[in-house]
């Protein structure tokens, strides 16, 4: 069947769409020796991104930062319309009819994510009205992927390790897939056929802090640190990095997850002020020559060191032959080099060498998760999320004209 995956991540850069063709499953050894999962054959047929314009991006940012009930309700509907626009535009561009798509997996836009803590179950809130998306596209929509795992005591995150094992396991040895979206997360994969459980968790910030600082540095002219230019022009303030890395989150063993609630605008403000005091300047938005390069360099080092710390604690002890960087942050040369230095001598490579566009990985994963839902196949990884067990993820909204409308 043809399935479409749609992802709007914590980096808030745009809507990623991946069209997959998924074939009949074959037996696949899962994360426990006694358990057989069903692993499909797959092919990524097409991938694209619809960039958010500044107005839409600002609307999402405002909703995350301080949205009231009315604003969030309107944003929920608006996102459904935007997702539908992006879907129809993408399908028209690649010459594929919506009638040929069996299901659309939509992650939605995360507004709030709070992991389980001290016996209190976690909660995760995504917007992007699936009924609107289904009505406009006439495609069956699978959404709300996190709730079932959360209800079973898990973090509802990360959700991509099940797909990662299908996409990227190697017969050559264990490897790690490091995503650098708004947040950063790792999936450690045992050698293909090895029943050892997958390890997956959030390492900390990805590019969310860097993007917010770059936007301030350029007065909104740029939404990210293009080619790492600002970072490479600055000096790392090691004492600031050390203070942040002392946060209890970084010592918390997996399963663990995080989001902008911790690594967001508030932290950018605090760290920027701390750097500014250290060099005796008054940081002003849009005046990138005065202090902002130091802020970007410090945030780049923070992201890289948080990745390195997580690997030394929990990934490298399991054995890892190579690391592949995915997500938008993998295209930042300054961040790539900093992570490479942190993980040396383990080889660090671009995810492109795996045969998949690094930006496509999460959208492709949600296409595969939609396929799993339609086949009633559990697709969470309890060892990664902390869930009480295997669960079929997502909720189905029939497309307009399918199953009644």
C-alpha cells in the first residue's frame, strides 16, 4: 500500500512529507527473543518540505509560549488546513492522486510534552485537526500516536525507534542514529537479527536553542544559523555549558524525553544574558556582531556535549561501530564537527550515506507507523518509552467520502 507521512517538528521550520510504498511483511525478530514483529518491505517514493512562512511560524510559536484556549483551538484548526494544503500540493507536484493513498500518518505539532514524573503519568499535546486533514484530502488519517503509550505508563516518546530498526539495522554491526531536530534523540540499533532490545531516548536540545538564538541575532532575518557561520565566529563559554549540563535531566537514565518546556525560549534568554554579562555587552536583537556569535558558539557546544555525555553514559558501553546524523541539524557544519569531536574515535557520518535524506527520516517513520496502525501491529518500543507493554499506536479518522462524511 502507499502511505504518506507528515511531520511538523519542534524545529518549527515547516511540514515534511514522505510517500512510502509498503509491501507484505516478513518475519522479523523484535526487541525480545520470544517476540516476532512484522517487518514490511518498503521504499521511499518521494519526499518534500513546505516551509512555514514567518506569519504561520510566529502563530505556532505564540501558541506554544502563551496560547489561551481560544488561540489553541483556532491553531488546531489552522494547522489541519495547513497540513491539508501541504499534502495536496505535494501530491499534485509528484503526480500522485489522493485516491491511491491508503493512509496518512500525521504526527501533528507538539505544543506541550511532559514526561512521567514521580509516579504521575505523562502528557503530550499535539495540534493539527485530523478531521480537517481527512476531509480536505479524502485520505484516511492516523493521528494521536503518543496517547496510547502514555496511557500505558510510557513517555509517548521516542516513537521512531520501531521504524528505525526496520529502516537502518545493519548486518555489519551495531550503529546509532542521532536525530538533530528541535530536540535531539538517539536510537541505538543492535546488529540485524540480534534480539537485543533497541535503546532510544532524548539526549537533550537539538537545534531549538540554536534556531531561537539565530532568529534573535539576525532580528528575524534568519530562522537558523545558516552553515554554522554565527557559531564559528564566536567563543564557547565553557562555564555556561557546564552549568546547564549540571541539570538533573542529563543524569536521568533512559527512558527519558524532553521538549521546549525545558530547552526553549526561556533557556535561550537566560543563557544569552549570562554570556552577555560575561563579555560585558548589552545584547540587542539584530546586532549579531555584538555578543551573539558567542551565544551561538556556546549553544552549539552545549548540544554537542550533551550528545557526547549521553553516548558515554549509555550508548558506547553497548558497543557502536558508527553514528549517523539525521535531521536539520545534521546540515550545520559547526554542529556536525562539534559532535564528531565529542564522539571520536567513533566514526560520525551523514545520514545521507544510509540512502535516505536526513530530513525525511521522521516523516517516513510516521508513514510506517500509519501502516502499522492499519494492520493492527504494535509499533511502540516499551524498552525505549517505559510503557507497560506493546501497543497499537494512533487513532483513525476516515477520509471524506470514506466510511461516511
